[in-house]
């Protein structure tokens, strides 16, 4: 990214998360373990969906893509946050800061569209069960994923184009543990009123509209189920309530921060820990590990591993029995 900006500022100083030394050590350990769980858990889900033919369905195809996106979203910020926790001076270069802004919004925009696609999938499965496979055919599933990445990229580039050519002549201190549009814009040596409006119109309204669409889709599903059979409503509510919880957790920080950019307090950085660390873990638990099909697939994988081990042991024993007489003959000749 050399030459993208003629600003005097070549690096930004991150204030990070405040607290005593003991609290920072606790946070470093906690978020390190949480990040490790997010990476290993989500990659395991992707592996499971690819290798188990019983999970080759539209819902699990979308879930695998959500898992990959969660890995990327967490990896953009959490590793640096963890390594910076015990540092006195937390520095990020101008180029790395711009890259972080770019990738945060690519992954964030992609996740929003994937959540909409998953809500549509649940609508088709619950409200149109006879036509489900026609509605959610492979081409449409791939199209959903392509649209999600294209939307995320366009959204990110629109933000990136606003910020990358701004003049930054100091100060260079960001009261956060990562770089994002509202905080970085505050440091620009120019009038930021127009950029505040554009940031709100872009990220703020995108988050709000997506959130409302998701809530309306879940309400529509529940109403449809209730009209069909009141007995099924409790079951559907039990399933969708977990999904709604994830949606609320994910979109609350986005709406709060991007609808009112240029925050005066540092509450935004604590809220966004939810998006970068808590929500990816919740997605893993709620969408996959609590799912009966995934649990059954894990059992099948364990059986395959166990059978493979038994086969290997039996083969080893057979080879040992065959080789033993030859060994004795060779020993007798010598």
C-alpha cells in the first residue's frame, strides 16, 4: 500500500484495553483460549461438512461458509489484541491500519448477507418444505455465497476509498485495540462532517436494515408455523430463539457504533469484542455444535477413526505374525 497516502503519519498508537496488569493477563489468557477454540472449532466444522455426505445440504453449505468467515473476522483483530495486551506501546503501521479497516468491512458485510441467506434457507425449509430442494438448489446456494462476498467487498471498498486518501498529520492515537472507520476518521486533518454522514449511510444503515430484515424473517416464520400448528410453534421458537440471540449479539454493536459514529467514550471498543470474539464462538455453538445432524456426524467420524485404528492394528498384527518365522529362520542360518 506504499504511496496510497502522502500523510505525515506513518503509524498509529493504539491505547488498547485498559485495566490493571492482573486483568490484562487474565484477558490475554481468556481471549487466547477463545481464539484457539474459534479457529479449531470452525475449521473442524468446515472439515466435517466437506467429508460427511450426510451434511451435503444447502444449510450446512452456508454454515461452512459462515464458519470460514468467522475465522477470518476473528483473525483480523484478536491476535493483535492479545499480543498487545501486555505491551506498553501498542503500534500499528499506516498500511496495516488501512488493511484492517478494509478486511473488517469485507468480512462484516459478507457475514450480514450470509445470515440473510441462512434465514431464507430456514424460511424455505419450514414454510415451503415440499419445494425446499427446488428453492435452495446448488446454483442458488453458490449464488448466495458469491453475492455475500461481492456485497462485503463493495461495502468495504466504499469505506476504504473515503479514508485512504485523507490527510493524517497528527495526532495519531486511537482509543481502541483495532483500526476502524469512526476512530481513524477522527484523526484526519480535514473536516469530517461529510465523512460522518457517509459512514452512517453506509455501515449504519446497512447494519440496521439487515438486522430488521432478519427479525422480520424470523417473525414471519413463527407466524407461519403458528398458523399451521400451534404445537410446532414451541419447537420452532426454541430453534429460532438461539438464532435470534446470535443476530442481536452481532448487530447491536454495529448499529450502536455506526449509527452514531465518532464516539466520545471508549465503550465502542468493548462492544466490538462481542463481534470479533464472542459472536464467532456463539455461531459455532448455536448453529453447529447444538445441531443434532452435526452431533450425529461427529459420532460417525469417531466410528470411522475407531474402525481405521482397528484395521491398522489388525494389519500390523498380521504382518508381525508373517515376519516372525522369517526372522527366526534368518537367525538360525546366521
